[in-house]
């Protein structure tokens, strides 16, 4: 894309962000919903402040659909779909997009694959036609697929040199085993290098079905017109994807189950955690508040105060619940000096015990709720964020009035709720631990950590 078009697009997007933030986030986003003839659900939010349009489509084709032994196939398929159509080479396809100053992307995460576009209103129809052709009439040429496969393998091999990446991959494998979430979205170098163009084409035919898709549109559009356009452009991907059976939720027996990976690194990369929750869990909002207090609230969180500020053992530390279609992981992630790894882990386990056993303070609860409610509008300050938000409310059945209900969902959480979910989802005496460290210096002792976790 030329520098002039980049500057123009950046200026327009900045203006979109400013207008949206100041004018719309204070009120509910108006969304119209309809099921199309091909089975897809269409969500449209008309926003006529600026002549811009963003469209995103979610397909039930994330990496949780990767067959065992073919990890990384979903991502390779999505990357290959960006390489033009049967009529247009990858280079010609990209030239057309750049000429309009538009953007088109197709990628996959663990739950879904996403195809999206952003353009000026006057180029919306042409840009969407290119996107729809990439989905309905993709090139999927052997040469393009093999090139993208090589790039994916190279990226994985580079990432594997990073201790934090190695720890994350090992933690997911340990926790989820061979389940849908047990491998990185990009796969493994060994699995991706064996994927064939036929594997990609078969995955595409199997999982890119409009009957299971959700489409979100935000911008300077008319609902009836954009609905008619989408129905016309996306008429050739019939059928739906069969539902995927929910895997058995990971179970961790009593003890600290450690996987110690020896590397000559100055800092130990530690991940400590267990099974988490699904996005559909009714306790999701209580868990959000609890986790903010524990380790998700940056400098205001307990883990940051105890491990970093008081202990001086880590520059950063945080805890997350990666809630998805299926129950994800609860994980605490930090880097610390090899020699202080054992001490840091003891402090973490002590904080897990405390939040389970003692009520949080009024100040902690109030601060967490104020931040979560106050920061919510910032998730919707760009068109791309709005279409993503719209997809999430449909994919996870949150309801069209979710933006209006969110403050109450968070605001009604009590100290008793926080303690209840802490006791239900945090298990200091049953944890998976991955440590990528100089093990001779770290001298991690899981038995001593078990004693710390069960101390009363």
C-alpha cells in the first residue's frame, strides 16, 4: 500500500476512533440481526459518521478442528486463502486491495477462523467481492500453499527459541493432552512440515461452510442493501459444520505436577495453572472480578504487589482465564531470576490460598468493578473492534443487549461471589507447573511447593 493511502487510512481510522469513543460508547450499540437463506447469522450496526465499512466473518474452523498429527492445519488453510482466487494470483489480488487502500485478512485462532475487510464506503462493494471470491473461489494453488507452509514452519522454529513460547506450548500440552486446546494454533514444526496441499483443500471444503458462519458489519451501510449484497456474494458455500463434541475438562490430581525444561537462560520462565472455564460459564463475570484482584489487574493486583513490589522477584506477573468455546486454562505467568523461582512460586501459592480462604476487601472489590466497567467502552473505539464484539455476542450467545447489561453483570458481584469462585476454580494443592530455566540454578522442588500449598 502506498504511503499516501496509508496516511489517509490512518487518519480516517483515528477519526473513527475519536467519534466512536466520544459519541457512541456511552450508549448501547444498535445491532440488527437476521438469519440468511444460507444459514449464516448476519449482524449489522449502521454507523454513518464516516464513510468507512468493516466486515468480519467467523467460521467454525479454528485450530480446535485440527486433526491429531496435523496440528497447524487450520492456520495454514486460513493463510492459504489469502493467496488470491482462481482468477487472480496472490500478487494481483493484493495489488487490487492496495489500489483501493482497503485491507483484507484471513486468519485462525483456537476456536474460529476469521475473514475480515475494511474499506472506504465507495470501495466497499469491490473489496467485499474480492473477499468473497477468496472464500468461495480460492486459488489454493500448490505453490502458494507450500510457500505459506514454509513460512509457518520457519515462524514456529523461530518462536521455539523463545523460552516463554516453549513454556506456553509445554503447559498447554501438559494440561490439555491431545484435546482441542492441547497444541498451539500455529501447530508444531514437525506437524506443519508434513501438511500437503490436499490437506489444506480438504480442510477448506470441510469447514468453510456458511451455515455455521456469523457475519458482522459495522459502518456506513444500509441494513437492507448490505443484506442483499452479502446474500448475493456468499451464495456458494452451502451447508453447515457438524458440532464438535465438548472434550472432557482437564483434571489435575493433588500435587504440583512439574515439567522442568532445562535451558541456559538468565531468567526462569514459569507458568503455573489448572483448568479454567468456558465463555458460557455463568460464573464468567464473577471470575473476571476475582481474577482482576488476584493477578489480572496490573499493578493493583495482589500477585503484582506481593511478588514484584514487595518481593522484588519479577518485573511482571499476571493471571488469566482463557475462556473459549470449551473450558480453557487458568494460568499465572511470570519471569524471575533462576535463583528466586522457588520463592516466587511459594508466594504465588500463598496468594491462591488467601483469596480462597479470606474475603477480599471492599476497596479491592470496588476498584476491580470500577475498572472492568469503566474500561469496557475502550473495547469498542474502532470499527474493527465493534465487528469483533458483534461476533463474540453471537458466537457465545451473549445477547444483543450485552453492552447494556455488562455494567450490571459486573456491578452486582459481591465479596461472597469472589470467594465462591476462588474456591471453585483455584486449587493451590493441584496445579500444573512448567519451568523453562537453568535448572541447576533454579533448583525447583515440587514436594516443597506441595507442602506450601496444603499448609493450614
